[in-house]
C-alpha cells in the first residue's frame, strides 16, 4: 500500500521593510494544510528572526493559520512610535 500524498499549493510571500532582511519574498509550493509558520520556516534567510507582523487579505494572522491556494502572505517588521 502506498502512503497517501498531500497535494501542493502555491502561495506568495511579500516581505516589506525590516522583514526583507529575514524572509525571502517569492512564490512557494507547500503541502496542502501547511501553516504560515511552516511557510516562514521555508522562506527564512536567517536562523533567528525578530517578531514579525503577518497578514493575509488585509487581516493580521498567526503562524498557526492554515494556508490556502493563492494566499499572499505579507510579512512586515514591527514599528514603534510615540
């Protein structure tokens, strides 16, 4: 019996500002059911990265969110102000 294979989906990463130093923008193929966190692990260019703001469709998301085909994940660095 052959193991069940999950389909792959295409998602896009956009890195803005400080985040571009830690995450490589581009198109990625990930397994169906993958999370934003798994995608970040794949797209990371550094072993450690600062806390980042993650958005899909204009809404902030957590790393545990499941990805859907065609998602565009925007990655931004935190901004502080007064």
